[in-house]
C-alpha cells in the first residue's frame, strides 16, 4: 500500500500521533475490554490495527496462552508493530497484511475482535463487519469505537480555523470513499451480519488546554494540516494556521471532542 492510498498517511509523524491518541484513549479501551470479558487465553483480532499500539495491549491482555491477529493494510504500520512486539518480547502477535473489506479473514477462529477508528476509512464497511462476524466463534464478542458525530468537535468559543479544518478533514475522508460518521450505519450492519448489541454508549468529553486529552486534537491538527496541504485541500497559509490553532487557544477556552460510539456486540452462541 502506498502512503497516498490512505487519507491520513503512514509517515513517522502519523505513527507518533497514533501513539499519543492511543494513550489518551487507553483507559476507556481497557474498560470496554474488561466489560466485554476479554481474558487470558483468548484469540483476538485487531481489525485495522495500524502500528499496533492496541495490539500490544491485547497481547498482554490475552497472555502467552492467547493470540492476537493484527489485520492491517499498511506494511509500514505492520513493520512498526512487529518491531514493537519484538522489543517487548511478545511472541503471541501475528501481523497480517490484508484489506479487511476484501475476502474473509477466517471462519469461527476468534473469541473476540477489536475495531477502532477503521470503518470510517474502509471501502466497504458492511463487508468488513460481515468478515468480522464470520471470523468470530459462536458466543464471540466484538468491541467497536467508531465516530458517530465528527462534527461535534468544536472549540468553545468556536474557532474559524478549527471549523474549517474539521470541514476539510471530513471532505477528504469522503472523497476517498470513507464516511466520518460511520457509527450511524453500524447498528444496521451489525444486525445484517447477525451480531447482537450487548452494550452501547457515547464517548465525548469537554476538555481544557491543560488537559492531556487536549493534545489529542492538537496533535491531529498539527500532523494533518500538512497532510491536507499535501493532498491539495489547504493552502500553505491555511496549513500553517491550522497546525497551531489549538496552541493559540486562550486559558478559558474549552473543546468538545468528536463523538465516538462504543458498541459491544456478540455473535449468538450456536450460529
Ligand atoms: C485511524 S487508524 C486507527 C488504527 C488503530 N485501529 C488505532 O486505533 O490506533 C485507521 C487504520 O485503518 C487502516 N485501514 C484502513 N482501511 C483499511 C482496510 N481496508 N484494510 C485494513 N486496514 C485498513 C489504516 O491503514 C489505519 O492503520
């Protein structure tokens, strides 16, 4: 896969940004895994694993008797995952290069699946959910963190650079065949794939400039301002303003984060 094939890119600064994003979201992720019943010995799929920050946590959660299969389209991201797993001495992670919306990636092979911020980018999210459902064993569980309302991301008061940046980001994802608010389609895709929803909750915050979570959108703007310029969506001047917009926010400023839907679903036993 070429770097230009994926709208957010696979360059080193994007890997670093995904690491920061993972640290901001890690506690919520671990909470969802615990509620879903992830346990040692399980075989777990990481759908669209990226450079594998969550895959490494999954490997620790399932332990040496368990197994993580990280499915990802970018060889560059998988190289990063393999290097990190080797550094940590994790022998239970397999990195597999594949397009998750193409053919099936297994029949009743996994106890669980984790899918975060992937369905917005795949060519065929319904096929991806079908493939995931087929790969789960009966009684298997899947956990999704996907955007339900990307437009919820706003500063208080609204900052014209943030508003414009967010609009261009959503446009660039849609131009590549993706859909930012893909979680809105998820319930019908899950039902069509025979998966039953166990739990659903909204994940959204209001953060301030000193909060660790403020750095999540700030890093996204810094890295993706250049990306939008390189892809022809933003001028050099705009990109420069976008990159530092959140660093310029005044002390009293606040920010509403994009709305993520957390869904925990199960494949009925006996299917
Ligand atoms: C925003 S990143 C999220 C990565 C990871 N899930 C995480 O939470 O950090 C989206 C990932 O989906 C991958 N991806 C997009 N389309 C894909 C496809 N059709 N098949 C496999 N991976 C895909 C991208 O390469 C990228 O690694």
